């Protein structure tokens, strides 16, 4: 089998790249080591935060730029993929006033709510500072988004192969031969690799220039812990939230299907153990992490019962700056949107990856690997 493009990885980023490339008239083969939105990756489940609040204008503008793609996907799916329940940001280290200034400059609707008023408005959240609220924030359904993008790619002519773990990529003539772990092969003119937490194991087996590989930012893979806490009052108005104080950085959001629609998903950001790659994932929850999150819920989320009824681990992959990597050389594009905060940009990331792979459009310089490209 041969195609113009081979896309490796059918998570949010890879599925988006395959969809956007077929939209541009390219023949595409999309391969996934398991199944699209696999629980072995970072794009499964029903609950990821969608937010505009960032300390840097670049990402706020990129969230805005993603909105037309979300509308397009929701039209394809026939139902919302984002639940706009609003988002809160508070805590001394979160700097709600600074975030509000960035949103104001970007023209994003928001409000700064004084602490005491916020406690009256959201009595189930014990805020410790003034609060930034923006109504466009909420929760996105990652798994359904992936399935919608894969369906769109298939409708555009893409071949989708599951149970196809890429082991190495070989340059052959004017194109490439991809080798699976079981010996199967595929041919393609160009390749987009979006392997998430598996990328550290794979990067050295891609035929990329030595300078590109040497300049590639260090990837940190973490096995994060997430806990679902039951609502005391099922009728309460629960937004998504990020709370950063001197002790912890915690995020929480309605858990959706993942929590049987009866609780809030709560986790410490970057609180899990560091892994060499996704291959080392154990699925074992860290008791110390659980204890920290339970205590945080007890102190700051009085609308929840401080005893988790479900828990899981998940994979985060990030660079030292938490910026994405969307860059390539000599026919190979690496798409690593860093799963700690990349989900909200999913439909846009495919467009950016297609621009890099085809040599069209512009890509934010902060997403490029800082070496000269052939």
C-alpha cells in the first residue's frame, strides 16, 4: 500500500492531521498502534478542559482560531463536542488579574469576580483569591472528537489501519517505508508522526537530520493521576477550574461519561511520576498524589465529597516550555502538541501540521525546532 502521506498516531493531533490533509486533496494512510482515542494514549475519555485563559496572547489567539474548526466538527457530529459550562481561574500563582488583562487585550469576554462575591456565586468552590470567569470555557469530549475527525478523514478517502505500531521509518528513494513491529510495511511519499508519549522511543528511528534531532526539545512524559469525586448537590453549577496556590496546581472539571455524570474530575497538574516513554506506564495510582488531591478537595472544593469513587492514570507529554512542536525536515513532520494542554487546539493543529508537511501557510515560530532546514 502506498499513499502521498502516512500519518502515525490516531489521537487528537494525528486524526486532525489526517482529516486536514484529505481536505487538501492528499491521499492519506492513518495508522494507530491500538485504536483511535485509545486508553493507551492521551486522547481518550470525555473530559478535557476547554479554556481561553493563558498568560500569553499567542495561545489565547490560537484558541480563538480553533473555534471555526470546532464548529465544523460539531456540524459533522450533529451535536456539541464542547460543553460551555464556563471556566474559573484563581489562586495566587494563577494570577487571575494578569490572565484577565491578556483576555481583555485579545477581546475575549470575561469577568473578574471579587473573592467574596465568587464565594456567594459558587458556594461549592472555596476560592482563596479573586476569580477570573469566562463563559466560553468548558469541557470537550476528546474521544468523540477523535472519532469525528477519523470519520471525516475516511470520508475524504483516508485508509485507517489499527493495531499498527510503527517501529522504524526508512527513507527509500523519493519516499519512505514504514516498518511495523510485526514486520508489516507501508510506503508513503511523506510522513507525519504524532505519537504522543510514545515519541521518545520513536524519535531516534526517524530519518531526520542529525541537527534537527539534536535541537529537538526534551520531551517529558508523565503518568498523571486523576480522581473523580461525587457531587454533594447534583444540581449545583459546576464549571471547569484551575487553582494554583503556593502548595499545588490543581484542575477540576465535570467528568462526563468518564465519571458516570455524577462527579468532578480533579487532578494535580504535572504531579505524576516521570516516565522514559508511554511504554513504561504502569496504570498504578500514586497514593501520595491521591492524598494531596483529597486534601485539596477537602479544603477548596466543599461541594464535593472528599473521597474519590473512581481513579485512573493518564499520559501527559510536554516540552520544557510547554510549547508544542510542529516542525519537520526532509519529508518527515513531527507533530507533538503536548497533551497537558493541547486538546483544545485539536482542529487547528491538523491545519498547522498540514501547512508544515506541504510547505504552505505559516507556523508560529515557537513551534519550530531551531535549526536550519533542508
